[in-house]
């Protein structure tokens, strides 16, 4: 059984700058603890729950600080945003830059029979775990229902009909934890029992989404797992003492004060309509179209006639 992690840069209570630094350290610790896989999804215009728009850039920073964990692309936006060949080339570059025997490798989708756990959180006490993860679990579950319930009404998606039952219990976290394996919130023993149950069903990989509960709570999850893991004698990474985890101070957000005076003046002129001269009129755009479209077309026609 492989147990991996999925995180998507939830920005609740922090910034992208701080969260990315935290993520790098969290994956480094996951690597030390023996998790098999880590990955994220490419998301655009979806903060605060999803903030990672360029996963391969983050993967390269993580790969330099890990040695065993496999980095996997969980979702890429194709065609309108990325050509599939470009995505494959980026992953191939990462795979070629980091020797799979000594560094993290990037794996393409595989033939594992996997289970995606949309919300996972572990603590020594079940009530504590559910108190911490309740809000993020219910928010993510509502997001999933809003996405898939309308889809289930279309022909060809009737297999999603069971979502109606989930919809009836969308405010009952205890029921969700018992009914669906895609929500795992509880004690280490709860996780072990649930994972053994799905393993008996033929599942050979479980992917846990642990995000949105804050960096300190994620470290608590790691501490819970630490007591049951066998890191093979390797030194544990010290999250709170690494320069990429203790987030370095950022330059002033008031960038305009750091710009040269000439550049600031140019920026101010762009915003000043009076400094931009006489605005174009409708007739100006007509003549522009004539000069750039009509005249070239006429020249081509004349050339063909000759």
C-alpha cells in the first residue's frame, strides 16, 4: 500500500509567499517520514483554496530538498493553457535534472488502483481532529457537490446519482467520515483501520489531501505519524530552523517607492489621460482597418489578376 499526499496551497490565514515556503518544508518532512508520493494540481483564479498555478516550478525547489518521495502531477490544464507536449517536456526536464536514485523523480499518471481522500486530518484524539478539520472539510465537500451534482443530471453521468444521498448529509461531518472513504478525519487507529479496509477491496494507493488547516496543524499531523514511522535512520528535518521554512522577510510591498524616479514618472504618465494626447475616434479605427486589412486584401487580389 502506497500512501501519498496532495496539497494545493490553501492560503487561508497566510500569503502565497509564506505558504510556498511552508509547503517545501512539509514535503521534505513527508519524504523523511516515508510517504510515497507528493503532488499538486495546476489551478488558475481559484484562491484561497487553490493557489499553485505553476506546479513544475514548485517541484524543482522540492526535488532539491528530498531524496525518496516521488513528485507527481495531479492535474494539468490542457489545450487552452498548455499543450500536452509542453507539459510532458517540463516533467521530463525535472526527471532528467534529478537522478531518481538520489533525488525525487517526477512520475506520470500510473496504473495504481488508487483512492483520493479529499480531506484528511489526523490527531491523537478524534474529537480534536474533527474540530480542527471541520470547516475545511465541509467547505471542500460543498465545492465538490456544487461541481458534480449538476453534472450527474446529464446523460452518461448517471453513475454519479449517489451524490444525492451525499447532498442530504452535506452538513453532517460524522456521517461523511463513516459513509465515504474520501473523508478521513480521526486518530491514527482510525486511519489504519480505514486503509486496511480499502486495501482489502483492491486499492493499492491512498492519496491524502492535507491542506487548509494551517502549517502548525500540519506539523501536528506529522508528529502523530512520526511516532509510527521508520525513517531508516535518517536525520529528521528541523522545520522551524530551515531558512525556507522560517519565511525570510520580504521586500516592501510598496514597490513604487523602490523604483527610480524616471520610471515612476513614466508610470504616472500612463495613468494620466491628459498626458496621453488626443484619444482615437471611431473614424480613426476605420482608417486603421482600411490600412491594415482592406488595402492588403486589394493588393493580393490585384496581384492574382495580373
